C-alpha cells in the first residue's frame, strides 16, 4: 500500500510519464533498459510499485555493504558477486523451482554505459526457468518509462535478440550517450 502511494505521488509530480502498459500476469524477468543512469533504478521501482508488481532485482555486491545492505534487500535487491555470475543464475533458478513468485528486474547492459554487449544472464534464467521476458524501458527523448511487451524466448538467440533490438531501437535511456546496443556475445559466437 505504501509503495503504491509513493509511486502514485512520484508519477503525479515527476516530469516523467508512465507509459500505458499492463503488468505481466505471471512471474517474469523484467528487463530494465537502457541502463544509463542511477535514475533508472528509481524509475523501474516506480513502474513496478505503480503496477503492483512484487519485484526483486540484481545489483552488484558492493551496493549491499554497510547501512545500505538492509535497505537494498528491503527494496528487493539480490547481491551479485561479479567474480561468480553463474552462481547468481543458479540461485535464481533454485528460487523459481522452489515456487517463489516474483518479477526479477535485470539490467542486462550491466553497469551504466560503455559496454559492447549485454550480459546474457537474463537470457539463461528465462530459458532455464521458462519465465517470459517483459521489456521495461526508460526513454529520455519522450520522457516516458514503462513496460513494453512480454515475450517468450525461443532459444534462437539471434531471432530473440532481433525482437528485443527492434523494441529498444528508439529508446534512449536517461543518458543517451551511454546507451549499449542490445546484443549478446553469444550472437557473434554463433555466426
């Protein structure tokens, strides 16, 4: 209730607009992209809370140190050890297999900008759990943020990423100059 109230106030007074879009009707991976600023985090929480989505999100382990740890966990954070990212995928799969229901927010372009590829953990988690992927976005050019379509990944990495690229083609992020093109290293390895 408090989260919905806070998000309603945010969308009322913010210069950003929440785009029309329905909340997913089943557990899903929520892509947060383009991830170009710390404001992306605020916007994705505001979207999820406004739409009543119980979310968890992956964040670098350093965000959970000291006084921030309990707060980040309360906001749905799951710490990621970048030295062992495959363990994170296994942990999430274990939670889904145990029957936990949640939306998992992942920013596959990793840290804010400057990457050549998106990280493929979202893809592996979706394929291994059967969870669909909901395309969340932030677009400074239109000052909108929201949720796009929910898609089931087929296992054809290039075709799936073509669909994702098509959706994000006109989405700029908060800092457009730091945007990373949606593509996975696995696409280039398959060529």
